[in-house]
C-alpha cells in the first residue's frame, strides 16, 4: 500500500471505531478517547493501542476482541495487533467535546 492507501485505511478504521460503543456509556470508544494509537503498515498490518475506562471494566475481554474483529473485516487489513494499556490511565479529559456534550459534562 502507498501512503494514500494507508491514510484511507486509517480513516476507515476510525469510522469502524466510532461505531463500537462501551456498553456502559452511550458513546463510541473513539469519542471516549479509549483509542491511543492507530498505525497501518504498508503490508496491511494494523497496530492499535487502546485502554479501558478502568482495569476492572466488565467488558475487558469482549471489547478488545470486538475491536480486533471489526478492524480485521476491512479490505487490505492483513493482521491486527491490539495492545491494551493503562499508561497513561484513562480519564474524562481524553473524551472529545462531542462525547462530553452527549454525557452532559459540558
């Protein structure tokens, strides 16, 4: 893939992530700021670094699996490497203004 195709794929990944919701909060994981990094390599390998709202999150196993699966369905994705991290810890400052508005925090 060339740089334009990589950029297009990154944009498609963001669209996918904006359609995955934390079941406890009616906002997408992308808008919540749970996605820390998305990297696409020329061979179609995708790296995603994400966190959860807390280490004890009840969807700690199912949510990352869903993210990995949904991204893997995209054309040109050959592999998805997903890393869960709690550094830095998630807090409300990572949320988009749209998410804060949705939750009545603004």
